[in-house]
C-alpha cells in the first residue's frame, strides 16, 4: 500500500507540469498499472512505470492527432 501511495504522490507532482495531457495520462496509467501489477505478482512499481509510459504515449499521440485535425483545411 505504501508503494501505491508513493506512486500516487509522484503522479501528482508530475501532473503539476505544463504538459497537462501527458501528465494526466501518466497518472491514470500509473494507477491502473500499479493495481494490475499488484495483482499480477506484487509488481506494483513496475506496473506503475509501464502504465505511465504507455498512457503518456497514448495521450501524446491523441493530442497530436487532434492538433492535426484542427490545422487541416476543410475538404470540399
């Protein structure tokens, strides 16, 4: 339980950074990864790190797609 709380605290600090979409993804991914890792053999920290990395990549890709859609000229 201490590991999960420390991961949540770290995620909160990361979420204060300017890149809100990526930080939000990291926190969400870390929480989900920590829970999954805990139930998959007490590997909460490894799961949290993996979840953070995966979710940040997902949200970064999603933000890039949205930015590209807003910049594209309308098709006639």
